[in-house]
C-alpha cells in the first residue's frame, strides 16, 4: 500500500520524453511510500490502488522541490555598508582591494560563536526553504585557514539537523588570500592543498571542492594545484569562473570533469565547448549580476548552442548576492539573462541536481527518487519565472512529508 497519493494536480516532472521535454502531465497523480516516489502518471493510470492518505491539490502545479545549488549561507554579520559604498560608485574590486569584501566577512565570521553563526544562518536557510527549496548547497569559504574552514563545514552540516531540508556542504577551499599571507601565496595554497583537502576528505565533511578563479582571487595555476589534490582525495570539483574577467577557468574546470562552473559572465566559445564535452553544468547567478550591476551577461545563446545544462542559484552571500528567495532567482534569470521560465525552473530542479552530482536521487519526479515536491497555486508553470517575489509554494513536501 502507498503511504500517500497526491491527486488533482498538473505535474512538471522534468523527466524528458519524446515531444514532452519537461515531462508535463495534466491531471496527474503521484504515489509516495517511505519518503520516495513510487509512481507518477495520469490520475487514471494510478486508479485502483490503495493509499493511506489521498491529498487533492486543487489543481495546483507540482514541481520537484527546488534545489539551490550555490550558496554561501554560513557567515557572520552583513556587508550592508558595502552595498551603500557601491551605490556611491565604488566597485566590488576596489572594495576588496582596500580590505573590505570577503576579508571583512572573514573577520566577522571568526568573531562569531558557533551558536551565533548557526542562528544567523538558520534564518537564511528558512527563507530559502519557505521559497520552495528542499535541497540547499552550502559552501564554506569565510574561514580561509584550514581549521576555520573545517569549522564552517561542520556548522554547514549541523545547520540541517532538525530541519526538513537536505544540506550539501561544499568546501570552498580557495576563496581569498588572508591579509597576512598576501606575500606568501605559494605557501598559502600549499597549506590548503596539503592540509585542508586531506582533512576535509578524511572527515567526510564535503564531497566537492570549489575555488574562486579571478584577478582578485586565484590564478588558474593555483586552482589546478587544488583540483589535482581534490581528485587525489576522491573529491569532485566546481569553480567560480569567468565572473569578473575571462581566465579560461571554465575550460580548466572541464578538464578536471568539474560538476559545475559558476557565474560565467565572461565565458567564451572554447569554454562553453569544453563544458559541453565534459558534462559540466553552467550555474547562473543572476543575484550577483544584479547586485553588482554588471553589464556583461553570461552567453546564454552559446550555452544553448552547445547544449550545456544551465542551473540557476541564489549565490546567497553577504557581499555580492544577499538574495534570500529562490523564486526571485528564477525571475531574475528570466528578466536579466533571458532564460525562458521553463529553463529557469529546470535550472533550480534537474540541472541543479546535476550540478551537485545528485541527479540520480533528486531533481525530477520519477519512480525511485526522493519525494521532494512543491505544489504551487499558479495557472501555468511560466508563472514561476514571471512573478517578482513570489512567496513560495502552497505545499512543500520533503522526503514525502509536508513541512
Ligand atoms: O559567489 N565570487 C566569489 N564569491 C562570492 C562572493 C563572496 C563575497 O563577496 O563575500 C560569489 O559571488
Ligand atoms: Fe559564489
């Protein structure tokens, strides 16, 4: 017997079939048992089976639970002061070069107790959850030294305990050079590669490693050292690439079979081709583009041409994207980058699952996958890219349970 059956709904499964790329099912039904999807199909196809509970959804649209595949949720304080400085004309790079930016959040994070960080981060987490997220990736990256980075990864994992959400911690191992190590770059990178990576792998605190490759951050050669170490320790890689300039980071990421390359405003044809060949997902972060008032958009036509899967994420962080709403991220992806609403929703479901290496268990509505679902009170799927600040789903189901 099924635990529960959802009926009276239209379903966007994001399971492609011939002539039905989004896997749409009108008047559908979803059978759930033990937190997983047992069957999905037309209501008529699922008739005659017994369920412990039947929920009529009043004609709602059901999508997979949203997946925010790129956030920096764990940090101390805010950077509201820098928001004001940027409005007065200072650039992100100028603020970073004068000791603000990531370095200022590193200080605030170090000064906060574990409880304070958990409390502040949980409030952000709950905002993303009420917007429809059932899986949220959380990067470290505001610790910088090995012990502080491991601390943030532990806090990221702890953040999920007792909450109806799946947390995926990522080790953001090369984010910024600590002020006191500016003249010892090689030494700093060695410490990360030789100490932090093995420790994080051994303690099972993360399954993938990320870095920031740009003029104000790390060079491709430094990132490559990190990627080699990650591979050696069985960790997948991801990269903040081509955000502020073109460093050929996407091609480097692809060379190391990265799960994703993220931002990509300055991506070129060679980078897009390399990503397509390695199956690397393009994670688009319109919140950062918006907050920094960037002019150069990621080359969406190029990504489409080479069939690079596109994900969309909030990039929730104190500096460049204080964005607490997945539905707003989808709207911004449409309005600022020109994604179709369907691409934006795929970007926070199936393609986000791919960017996390979890497409076998989440990201679409299919038998055997986790029953992570959102039921939206909307007339068409396109509304998910249309409303500016849609509050969230009418029902959010995590592992088969309403929450
Ligand atoms: O994804 N690009 C680098 N990292 C973050 C910003 C971090 C910060 O400014 O605090 C990002 O945009
Ligand atoms: Fe980021």
